[in-house]
C-alpha cells in the first residue's frame, strides 16, 4: 500500500481534492467547504506540476516539461481561465436581497452593484468560484499528469475515498447528527442530493475493477470493495428512490462494458472476477440499510416495490414542480442573459407565487424541482454557456482522440470502462437535471469533469506493441 501511494501520489492528491466535499457536507457550510477545496487545489496543483507520471525511460525533469507544455497548449486551461474570471466577477457583484421601501411600504428585490453583470446573493458566489478552480486543476491533472496506471489509480482511490466518506456520513446519521440526518431525509426544498455524488463514484468503482486486475493490483481488492459497496450505501442513504434506480441502471451498463472489456482484452476469468467483486461488495449497502438506516427510510426508498412506480415521487411532486418551473420561467424571461442572480430563486418565489401555489409548495422551498430551470433562472444564457464551455471542449477531445486512435489502428488498446463511465455518468446527470439540481453540486461537477478528462485519454494516439 505504501509503495502504491508513493508511486501514484499525484493521483491520490487529485482524488482527495475531488472527494473532499463528500467528507465535509454534513458538518460544514458551503463557504467553509469551498475554503478547504481551494487549499487542496493549491496542493494538488503543485503535485501535477512537480510529480507527473513518467513514461518509460523518461526522467522526472522531462516529465515536468512535457506536462507543463501540455497545460499551456490545452484549450481547457484557457477556457477555464475565462470561466474563473467570469465566476469571480459574479462573486464580487453581490448585493441581491430583500429591500424595503419605507415611503411606499413595499418590499422588492435589490439589484447587485453592477446591474449589467451577473450577480449573486451575498455569499452565494464563493463556492462556485472554488469549484471552478478545483475543476481546472482536476481536468489538467487528469489530462497531462497521469499515466495509464495512474488513471486507474485515480478512479480506484477517488471511489474508495467516496466509499469511506459515505460510511462516515451514514454513521453520523445513525448517531443523529443534524446535518447528516437532514441530508438523509432528501428534502425536496433544496432539490439537491449528496447521494448523486456517491452514485457517480459508485460507477467509478465499478469501472476501476477491470483496471485493478489489468495492473496486477489484486491485493487492493478490499479498496475496490469499499469503493463499490460504500459508495452504493451512500447513494441509497442520501438520494431519493428515482436517483438510486437511475444510478443502479447506469451501474449495470458500466459493469457490462467492464466485463466485456476484460473478457476481450484479457480472458473470461477476469470478467467473472469483476462480477464476483460486485457480489462480494453487495452486502455492504444491505447491512448499512438494515443496521444503520433511521426509522422510515427503508420504507420510503422501497415504496415503489409495493405501491407501484407512482410511489417513486412524493405526493404532489409534479404539481409543485410545474408551479416552480413556471416561476423560474418568469424569472428567466425577466433576465434572460445574466439571470436573476445566483441564490436568488427563493426571493423570486416570494414575489411570483400565487395563493394557489403556496398550497402546493413546501415551506422553505429554495430551488425549483428542475435543475434546468434553476440554471436558466439564476444564471441565464451566459451562465449556461459558462457551464457548457468545458463540457464541449472535453466531449470534442474525446471525439478527436477516438478519430486519431482509429486512424492509427490503435483503438483496440482503448480503456473502454473509463469511456463508458463518463458517458453513462453524464447521461444520468442530464436526466436527473429534469427533476433536481444535484448535477450543479461542486462534488458532481468535479467528478464528471475528471471522468470526461479521463475518457479522452482512454484512446491511445498510436499503436503499441
């Protein structure tokens, strides 16, 4: 284990950066978590520059020069710098909130300092800024500082850490910690669930199994058990039933790709080992659900099995979703380009909800029950472009590497599990955005960004002996 961590220290630091919010979300505020993420980003940035993976026969100095040249030439760096500057401007342009006009005796929503620039409620702009910085470090590190075995190490380490974080959060739920219990109740008022982040690392744990055997790391199988079983337990505890089912379906598809890759690239025995690893890890979430779940959780999660698929969503969910989406649509129509401001939707509800809406909307509702409308209402077209920019660059990079690999007749050497992981994870998040805003959480953005960065490197640029 010590030799593994010393050889793949850069992968371990990147994994810790990506997963760190999952250790902290039950205990700290979003601003405190953002501060931790910024400090970890600094340490990870030093590692990706000073300790990149070395190719065969390559000296450390040469590896550093190669990685640095890759950073500078990578469009991800320059695109993310634009995003970071824009997000920093939005963070600085605060001031949105409730304002009272004493002369007219009316309440209104105050404008930010610069009304023509994207704004935010006080404190709401800091976590996205920290997320953008961390995402930049993660994507650049995965694309230029990790070799093939180090990329497998990143998947295994990050999913193992996520499994450990899930077990810690579940124990906190069992002992009645307020923040953990609230997260486990999956309140629709926030419409954002930590379980979706655990679901992403559950998929990563499944995808890492074939790489585990390919790299000859059989002694690390307990880490894989923690990665798959622990992350699955976190998914079950901190996400509602529809999200759990979506990630389980994606997990089956990821396992199918992993087993097919293992059988074709190596031998059928390796595919059976991957399935066996999943079966060995399966008791972990089951035991957690039986022994540590609070009263009523299992009944809530499994209600669809007895009451039908209509029980997947709470009573009145669709009516509340329609009403909140209408309010978000109104906010977007008022400020289509820059949105009404980050964190401002609770204010929009107060001024746009009708008497009939208050009867179906939960008290304290913060977000619409649709991530797409939340994105449109608070960030507008400009914010959507900022979010789509790195995604477009990463997807185009995957397509370009695939074409180059096919031309070089090297596609047979592609590590397909990481490609399947990225595509299935992205598909689940896109679908989930129709019902909640979990995909906009910092943990989810860092996870999917690193997965897409790894997917492009799965295709070799030349045929290897």
